[in-house]
C-alpha cells in the first residue's frame, strides 16, 4: 500500500494520459468509422447511392483488417505510423494505430445500426423528393442516433482496452503504469489500482451513454 501512496501522482498522470489518448482515438476513429459505415450502408444494393464496386471494396477492407488481433495490428502498422506521424513508438504512434483499428470496427457498428432504421421511413422521404444527402442528414442519422450512441460507448470500452495493451510496446497511460510499476515491480496493489481506475472510467462512460441514449430514444 505504501508503494501505491507514493505512486499516486504517477497514477493521476497516467489516468489523464489514458483519457487523452482515448479521446483522440474516439475523435479520429469515430469520424472515420462513421464515414466508412455510411459508405457501406448507402452503397449496398437498394441503398440510397447503390454502387457495387465501392461497396465490395469497403466490405473487403473492413473484413480484412477488423479480425486482426490488436497486438499484431500494432506491429503491422508500425511502418505506416512512422510514415504518417513520424514515429513508430510512443503516444502519437499508439493514437494513430488505435484510431485506424477503430475505423474498421466502428464502421460495421455504424452500418448495422443504420440498418435498424425502418425502410418505409426512407421511402416516404424519397417519395416527397428528398435527395440522398438530405435523407442522411435529416432522417437517417437522427433516427439511428440512440443505437449509435450505445455503439460508440461499446467502442469506447474496446479502445480503453487497446490503450492498456499498447502499454506493452511503449504506449503511455494506465496500461503502461500497471506494467511498469505493478507487474515488473511485483506490486499487485499498484496493478489493481490501475484496473480499478479503468473500471471506474468505463462505468461512468457507459452510464452516461445509457442515459443519453434513453433521452434520444424518448424524443
């Protein structure tokens, strides 16, 4: 316990670093996933902008990269991370790799949630002359907003898990804190302190997402 008390400043720094990494990953990965997911939805057969070639390419990309285990994905995209952010290690590379992995996972969640929108609602909008982009902006996304919030909360938990894994290859945050000061120093109390902070963060975000989704669904 004394070791944990002495490490409280480092634990606080690691918590903020995890939140910083997760926030940027959710921003870039969430935006990219939304765009790719929308592309999958609108280009499918019978969609708003059907295009077999684009839909096939997007499906192949998502199905190729989404199943790769994250620890292998981190190593595989390291050269690409070095080319884009200038380094293959540290927080910038970790943020790039996690955001890229999140794009493929989020895109499928976005597509599945958009499919829950009743086709009759979209057909009604088409029948009164609404164009594809107007339908997406004013009907499709608002109708699917509640499920999308819950989907993004699910991804948030997955990204927190990814940041912990990234601690093994030099990423900062609570994963690195647990490995450096807990696992390697044989201090299980320190390791569990990091675990408890992660659990608290996930619980708070999930409660907020549930509350927000309920409010959106009751409009």
